[in-house]
């Protein structure tokens, strides 16, 4: 069931689609059914209203939804060593991402993080802005050639963000390999809710579910395609200024050792999936909001023309696109690209006044935190001015966290932020986006946040 928003004149407040929560936490049997359909449907109303909700859906199982910023800070930042990643995430993503920086734990995670982090310094990311602008220009040229009409904007965003990936990470790949990586990565995540449900039921990994074989097939194809690119680059020499070249040249800061090929493949796939899929979803929702809020669309367009004129967006333009940045931030508040984080305490801990036993399921529901009744005024309303500098500065850092928080904050955060602004600015300047007045897409969690039914929008190029 959806909160359909308010179909009203453009000057009225916009309440875009969301998921209407059940009044109370639901029992395990129904929860598993809803989880397969959309994990966000399991978030009950108290999760959006209370600082913490403790629920025992079945004997011996404890789920704790944590939403108050200081408690989130305790789990993700202050006591991060006490709250480890759960098997849930490793089961869902490990098949394709292996033991890379997103899914690994302990010492293996620490050395990979230290080795790859320098590749994502902000100044390094700005060197990729020309490639981002070129990819955006390629899509806007395609819109101009096809003329006005309704387009599957979600598919366009997948294509253009993958073009950015190909330009910045996969130089040396061939088109067929890149297309296979894009196709199989999307398919792998599309079936993630089955794996999540199986893990929640503590089903053994050897017991298949309806999506098991499709996921294994996609994972094998992904790793083979990326492995071919890595092997070819090794044979040609490890040079190159793209991210793959830098990854091959990276050394463990403790002992100077390079990454093994399997770790290179795992980390490159992590960067591909995290940097491509999440940014595509964020842009999809942002363009939907522009179609629903044409007054903001015009404000963004005017700003981009004022800052960059008709030329391509350059690195120096990015910090000057303040309105554009605020709109993207508000889009990621309402529709965070990665809507849920889970952790598990390794020892008995206290959260607020509650004792949590080891191996309980701790869920940080970013989607609910971003719409929490105690944290935001009128939280379901679209309002980019929430992110005016003085208002954003007053927020606790774990009130708004589209990229997570703490030691395991998204490695590609800076890359994604810059890419999103460059692409979004280019698209809104190049075309007018319109809504048909009917399509109210339910936000569905498939590791990333997807619109149910896709995102058809009218796209009218501006000549």
C-alpha cells in the first residue's frame, strides 16, 4: 500500500510515494513473505517514531531497529569493533563480491580499506569529472536524436552511470564484457530479497531457494568477465590512470604487498556495483522528484546555466552548484540508495537502557531514519532547503547518512557525490522532465532502492 503523495499544482507541497508501514512489528511468517516482496514493508510505524524498537519475532530471535542518532553513532562509530557485519550481507553479496572491502571483516578488511582508500581522495576524484561529463553528454545527445517522448529513465541512468564506470574504472575492457557486467550485476541484485529471507530464516547455505541458481549464474559471469579484464591488464603491464590501473598498482601500506588477483576482482566488482548501481538509483529518484516539482527543476536549470553556461560541467563548477547539490541530498534523504544496514553484537551490550545479547540482529534502517518523526519536520515532504548550510550543520552526522557512517562508511562516497552532481546538472540543463500524473512508484529495497514499475518520465530536450 502506498502513500500516493498529493497530486496538486506545482506550487503546492510535494509528498512523493513511500511505503505505508504496518502499525506494529509483524510476526515472522508474514514478515518473511513481505520481506521477499519488499524489505521496507517490514518496518513498522514505531520504527519511524521511536528511538529503538526491540522485537522477538520468534523464540531465540531478536531484532533491534535503532534510529536515534546517538545510538546509531554507538553502533556504527564509537563501538564499531563490538558490532560486526552480519552473515546476512555476506550471504547476499558475497557470491559476486567475494571477500572484498565491502564484505570482508577483521584484518583482511582493514588492509584492503587502507590500500584502496587513497584512490578515493576528493582531489583524485575531481580528475575524473571530464569523463563523467562526457558520459552525461553522450546520453543527452541520444535524447536529442530521439526527440521528445516517454523514456525509461531508470534504464537510462543505469546505462550512463555504467558508462562512467567504463571510462574511469574499466579502460581496457571490451564492449561485450562491459555489457555483461552491467546486465549480470543488475540481475544479481534483483533477486537479493530471496537470499535475505533465506538468511533470516537461518536456512543452510546449501539449501536452494527459487533464485539460487540464477544468482550463482550471474555471480560466476560477473567474476569471469572482470577476471578477464584484470588478466589482460596484468599481461599488458600494470600502468594506467584509471581506477583499475591504480588498484593493480596499490600496495599494502604495512608490507608493500600487491593484491592477489582474487582480491582485485572482488574489490573492482565492489566498486562497480557500489559506484554504478547506487548512483543510478539516486539519479532516477532525483529526476522523478524534478518531474513532480517543476519549480525546483527550473531553479536547478537556472543555476547550472549561470555557473557553467552551455559548456560541459567541470571540476571547478561542482562546489558552486549549491541548489543542485541540495536537491540531490534531499532526493537521497527521501530515497537513500542503500536503505538498510545490519550489524551483530559480538558480546552483550547496552543500548540506551536495553541489554542486547550477542548475535541479535541490529538493523540501522536508513530509510526510516531519513523519514523519522522525531528527527525531521514534516519528514515525508520534499524540501531541499533542509540542506541549507546552516541547517545541515546542525544535524547529527548519523541523522542523514546515505553512505553509512563510521569506519565502514562508503569508500566511494566522494566519487558518488561528485558524479551525481555532474550528471544531474547536465541532465536538468539539457531536458525538461515531466510526470504523467499517475505513476506512483513504490520504493523497493533490492540492496539498492529501486522504483517498482521502473521510472517512465517524459523527456523533452531543450534545443
